[in-house]
């Protein structure tokens, strides 16, 4: 049983570009959450998707958007990248409010 | 803004020492408190999900307690081993408008052989 998989593992972009990160949840999980972890901080909640809809959103600007597909996989899109968007982006899946299973993350560097 | 605070920020102990750290969270609208262990170069892994005031959970040498009325949880590690070295994160799950997991900044534990 594959766990949560994320792609790509590393990504380098320049300011102003757009990026799409992908996540496949653990089998049987219907909820996908995205987190940003900057250096020295705990994971910060970006948003959560359930039944293809954004159910909850953290304190992130509209440049951060997402999508969930019928197979429960999800994408995180960031437009107009800023240097401060450089971080580890973690995807986590769960069944509703149960414990999260995390992917290994996508390390995004914005130059 | 809801705050989840963890202390200490980091901890260095010798192999065999027992240790504990604290997670403080809002005492209102409580639904669950999660503990995760995050080893370097790996994904965070769930240790416990605690929902009831007074709850105690145990997994091997690691245990946790929960006080929802005063808004804190303790994580204990008995006889620390080098493989326990990791960042330990707690996360608060509230109901209503806070229906999302809010993480603390973690406690970095280093166990020296």
C-alpha cells in the first residue's frame, strides 16, 4: 500500500513564475491538507480539500490555490512566486479528522 | 489567531535520560490533540491522537497526557535512545471555525550516545 506521494521532490523557480505541486493520498483517504514549512517554523496550514472542494483555508494569499480530483489526488498551485515562498511543502492525507499521514514533501526554492 | 506553543524549543539529553516536553493550546473549542515525530529526511509520523480530558496514551517508551481544561499536553520519553532524536510536533484540532490542525513549532530532541 503506497503511502502519501508527492512530486516533484525538489524544484527551483525564479520570482514571478508559477508552480504546481502534486500529491497522491494514501489509499482509502478522502481528505488532503497542504502545509508550508519555512525554516525554523512548524508546518503552517495552507488549505484542506475534501470531496473536491476547499473545506478550510489558512492565512495564505490568493496566489495559493489548489484542486482535488475525483480520485482524491490534489494539486497546490502558487502564482507570482516570491522569494518568501521558498519552503518545504508537505501534503498530508487523512480520513476526515483522523491522524494525518504525510508525504515526504516538495522542497521549493525561489531565486 | 490561535496559538499552539511548544517548549522547550530544543533539548539535548544523554542516552538513558528520561525527558518530557510541553504543548500548550487553546482550552476552548477542543476536538483533538495530535503528536507527531519528525525525523530528519523523513515524513512526520503520527504518534498519538488524543481526544478526552485526562487521556493517557503510550507507545513503547513514549507516553502522553492531556489536560483539555487548562490547555496542555505532556509528551514523555523514558530512557531516551539515539533513535529518538527527532522534532516532536503537537497539533491542535478545534471544532467550528477552527476546524483544521494547527501545529506548534516543535521541540527538537537530540539524544547523545
